[in-house]
């Protein structure tokens, strides 16, 4: 009775307000407030992160963020840049000093091109093998000889060749060292993973087939401290949760090997055209697992071709077998990148077995 009377006074049955009847304007305002809050948090974290990095790791005259976009490569190392572990010179080489121009009389300029095994992300810049080679040659050859590291994590020999093609004429090196091969499978897998057909692309032309995807080609990754930290955290968690090890053959993939050798031929011809000597180095491994043997087999299977094309061929595995201690101490856990000790051993091998003799005896200052 009371309920009916109340409904009559209200002019009919009372309707309860549904949660779904929130005015659209309020919904929009709520979303905008949430987005603004997220943006404030992100920008705050970004500002604090950049301030900390600048105070602790900042390098005068250089900018944080070691990658820039590139129309051919997708991304490459940025000129005059730095991050927490390394810095890059005025030409984007991993080096604490800029390229000396003009090249000092009597000194040599050596360019190193390669993949993660040259870039050495497991080490601080000061401990990488190209800088160790420079230290040896400055003692044995000339105090102003430069060894400039153009290696990059996840690059194939095709990436290395494209970068060399962009700059070798201008830099006029005496020697170009090629240390690449362990990332050929990754390059092909990333192309296939983004809808490409590596076999068709490789057969379609003479140029290298390279992937231009990956985090470093993402604008946020290149420019944001916060996004980079989040990306590393997520990727590390995914690898821990879902990383799977499985048996693999020790031989190279025939299709990838053919592409590798095609690019290597173009690389050596490019060097010859510009009057630089090619030193092709067979890549080394630690324990000799099937994966390590296969990944280093691309360079090993191409040694005879490199010799036929006029390159000086050295075998990094000789440095490992000639070491008196435990070979495992020369590599990181992956068994393909040199440790700090391995970089020292390999640098001395490169100098003693080829570079010092090629450059001649010690020149005057």
C-alpha cells in the first residue's frame, strides 16, 4: 500500500538509475583524467630517469640514446651519443674518442664491422675486444692508430655491409675487419616473423636481405628511458618464463649460407674498390655445443671464399685453443661473445697473427 501510494505521487513507477546510464560526457571526462594521470606518471618517471642518467653517466657534448633512424637499416648507432655502458663517437662508432681527421701521418685507421660478438653487449665499452686491439696496436704500431667498432647487437653480415657501404669512402680505412655470422638465423627469423619470405627476397636480387624491425627501430625505445626499462623487464620475464632449449644441428642452413657468402663477396669487393685491406675472421666459440658450432659455421664455411677474393683470413678459434687456462673463461654464458679476459687474448692474437705485420713496425709519433 505504501509503495503504491509513493509511486502514484511520483507520477508512476520509480525507476532505478542503472550504472549503464552514466552520461557520456562523464565517461569521456573519466577517461581523459585517467590518461592524463598516466601521462603525468610516465613523464615524471622519464624526467627522473633522464636526470639520474645524466648525473651519473652523462658525457659532455653527447646525448643520451645510442640509436637513430636510418632509411636502409631501420636504425643504427647515433653520432655523439651514450648510454649506461658505452659511448659513440662523431661517426657512430663505439669509441671514447672521435675519428681523427685528417688521419695522423703514419697511423692506421681500422674499421670493425660485425654482429653482437663485435658489439659485445656483455661488456663495458672499455673491455671490448676492438678497443683491446687498439691498445695493443698503439703499443706495437703507432700511438694514434684507431680501431673503430661498428658492430651491433642482432645484426647480420648484411647489416654490416650496408653500414660499411654508407661510410667507407669517406673514412678511407687502411683495414676493415669483418667478424660476423652468428646472427644470420635471427635476421631470417625476424623477416619471416613479420610476413617476409627470406628465400624469395634473397633470390630476387644481389643486395643483402636484412630485417628493419626490432625494438631499436621503435621511436619510443630509442628515445624513452622509461619505455626502454619496461621493455627490458618484460622481455627478460618472457625469456625466463617461456625460453626453451632444444636440440639443433651443428651445420649451417644452406640458404642462409648462400646469402652470407653473396654478401661477403660484395663486402670484400667494396673494400677492394676503396683501397682497404679486408681481414676476415672466423668466429670463435666456447664449449662447442651444436648451437655454437652452427652459429660460427657461417664464417668458417666461408673462409676459402674470402681467401680467393683476396682477404686475409684469421681463425679466432686459434686464440681459444692456444690459451693455457679454461676456455670457458674467455666467453660469456652464451659461449659466443668474448669475456673481458677473452677480449684481451683475442686482441693479442689479432695483432700478432695479422694486423701488426700488415701495418708494419712501430712508426714515429
